[in-house]
C-alpha cells in the first residue's frame, strides 16, 4: 500500500463530502470485469482487497480510494497479420482492390471475433484525498494514469475542482541552482542521481546514476546551460525520492525513521496493518507536501 510515486493535485475548493457519501457515489462506478467484447473496463474497487468490501477507507480524515483497470490483450502484430490475410483472400475472390472503408470493416470484424478469446490483465491505481490539506495524491508513475483516475472520480462526483500543483519558482531553475551552488535547504540532501537537459528544443540529455553530483564534470554540464529536470533528494532523513520538473515524485522510499514507527505498531489483521500504514504514510506526506512547495517559493496563485 505504501505509495511509490506521487502525482499531486491541489483541490481548489473545499472537499466536504463525508466518507460514507463518497462511498455511495463511487458504488455506481464499481469495477466490473471486461465483457466478452469489451477491450477495457475501469472502475472502483476496495483499497483493502478481500480484507474489506468498502470502496473508501477512511483514517484520521484521509480517504483512500483504488481504481482498477482491466484490459484485453490483442497483439497488434497478430491482428495485422490476420487482417492482411483476410484482405488478400477477399481481393483474390472478388478480383478487385478493397477500398479503405472495407479494409477497416474487416479489421473491426476480426477484433470483434478475437476479443472474447483474448487474455486479460489488470492493474490498480491508488489515491487518497486529504480534505484538510486540500490535496489529492495519486500513486501513479505517469500523468495519464493519474488523470484517468481523476476523470473516473469526476464522473462519479459530477465535478472535482482539482488541478496540478504550480509553484512560484520553476523547479528546474531551483534544482539547477542547488547543484550550481552546492547548497540546499537545511532539510534537503542531494543524493547520487540526476538528469540534465539543454534548454533548446530537442536539446541533449545527460543522465547520471550512482554519481557524486558535486564533481566538476557535473558543474561543467551546468556551465554549458544544461538544467536539472530530475534530481534524487533525501528530505530530513525521512523520505527519499526522485523529483522531476513537474513536481512529480518517483521512486519514493520511506526511510528508517518511518520504518521504525511501523515496527512499533502491533496489528492483528491485514485490515489493521493497512490502516496503520495508511495513517503513518498520510500523516508524513501531510507534513512533507507544504515543505515541498516552500522549496519553490510556494504555490502560484492564479
């Protein structure tokens, strides 16, 4: 359950819906497996899996959700091969070249026939709402996955006033300056990974891993105008992560100070463990997120 990525959205209006009412609204969009001729299905499922049927897990005012997406696997190469064979067969029988419309129709018929036989795979995307802090946090590595989950939530609620976070100072500028000056805020330590990009269109990219970022060779790249678009950071010896130019957090790890809190809590069930983990994680991130924005001059007010 521990989030490994953070795509962060700011609620632009107060979120006042109680967990019970939110649950009712999500039930209409509960996950259902793909039908025989459906390519994909997306809906809400219990964050606790089999441990609880509830679609909303509430703890200390934070509300955890889980979207489940199932897709049928139809390899494009297989479809294209079957389509070409069918087109050639029809063209030979009818002694004519098929127009685009008929070719498209053949492809659609083949996909329709194959779908019920196709394997399916599914994946879950977790998120939680922090009404007090005014956040929606999605554990998604890509912006599209995060937006898909927000779209599903908007569909259930009718509307959802949430936008990506935006700061006064550009993250690339601030992170670049950290490396140029070899200075950071007191609670930030730069680790051993970064990605640099030239500012011009289609500019060159340099990726460094397990590398001392204070070495002259890194400064040489910065002196030529390259900017930091990803940087490995340790915050206050509590969490470490990769921060990118859009303020998305990747490869999030909760460090020993947090892990020690987890081991001190005794639980008797999977549900109790989930609740304890969620409580610790959400409280930690509630402290971290305002500090993250402060690194970049605070939020930009539209």
